[in-house]
């Protein structure tokens, strides 16, 4: 089944409308960035689980955080003649050629949780959070928390060039704009991993008098924050008190840190991107319904006041 087939004519559309996605026995290729974080692992688990529940034959490819691997996987999916492709793009640029190849093969592409700097006509839709808004929520929390007091902030950025790193930084800076008491004094990529987050935080602490000059840490994801919390503790400081910690994703382990008083706030990014993606493909293959170009998921701010132990118990079985 191809893009062209679905749009070919009223007779075929009427036939397709009688079938569910599972009845259509779709084959879908999924190019995942890798498993750099607990959130990413949960997204992979839910994508596979929902495919099984819907009767979709999901062909999975782990890119190990390399764009060249993703492009190779997409071309393999195209060669196999899959019905649709899901891709969580590792970076925002460099997708035009392979997306054009998918369009020429009449295979609809759905972006998951990250955007690309390509013509919107080259993909069916994108499912994700408002990444700028996530960063702004984190920044707004910090503005309120310090309440006008001077605060030097260090920032652990995500993978350089990725849309979450770009947008979460922009949103955070928007929140801090006009608040001269808050200043980002150091900012470096931790590549969304705990190991790198710990390593970079160690360098921040050494550069800033053992951490005495640091008021708060803003991490673009929870995994980097968890690594940084370990570095702060090893430096003899109390994370959550001596250095405020705010991050994004709301993975289970950050709720353990919240419960222990070692983190202060996290902004949720739901790992269920596949559900809305499969729904959009279902409607498209049934009757040619074109989804909006961006399907926004819900986000929420969690703090130590939100019973983090309970939230941890609710989340720990989701595949993180």
C-alpha cells in the first residue's frame, strides 16, 4: 500500500474505510535515535507495544545516535516497500534527500518527538511536544523559585543540532529574559546521557570554585540531570539545596531524586508519541484524511510537592 494508492480514487477509499488499521496489516518502519536515555527507551517500548496491539508489522532500526545510520535505515525501509515510516530524527538538518526518496516511493513519513528543517510537504505529520514551551516552563519555575535573588545557572544542553537542544534552550532563555538576577554562566552539551551529564557537570563544578558560584542547574533532559546530581554529591554539595536542579522529560528516576530532595522540578514529555502517530496513519489509510502538520502532546510540571514516590510507581512499568 502506498501514498498514491490511498489517494487514487473514491472506490478504493470506500473499501479502505471499512477496514481498521490492524485489518490493513500495515508494515511500518521505525528509525529510532538510539537508547541514550530512559525516556527514549520508554518511547521505543510503547511504539513496539502499540504496534503489536494494532496488528502492525513494525520493522525497528536503532541508529545508535548517528544520522547516517538513520538515513541508511530509511532507505532500507523504502527498498522493502513499507507502508509508512516513523522516524525520531537525531538532528534537524540533512533530511531533504531521503525524505524526497520516500515521497517519490509514495511512503508517508511521520516524525516522532523531534522536528526537521525540511519542507513540510515531505512528511505526513509530526507528533511531539512544544519543545520551546517545555524550556519556558522550566525557566518560569526557576524565575519564581529564586524570587529575585541573584542566581548563576549552568546548562546541560542536549545533542548539538537536535531540535530539543535548540528549542529547550530558546524557551528557557525566553523565560529568563528581563530577569537580570538570573544569568547562564556556563552551557555545554551533555549529549542527553547520564555519563556525559556527570562528566560535564564535574567540569562546571571545578571551573566555578567547587560549585560555590553555581545557584542552579538546568538540564535539557532528566538523564543528564541524574548524572549531574551524582557529580554534585561527589563534590560535597547537596543537589536540590546548594544547587537547584530543574530538567525535562519526567522519567521515573528523576522522581526518586525529587523524593530524596535532590532534584526540584521536571517538565513531562510523554513517551507515547506512537499512539497519535498510528491514529493519524489509521485515518489516512482508511479514507485519505490528512492530519495537521503538527500533533501536540501534553506536558506537565512536577515538583517535590507532587508526591514523587507515587508518580515513580506509576511510571516505572512503562519501559523506562
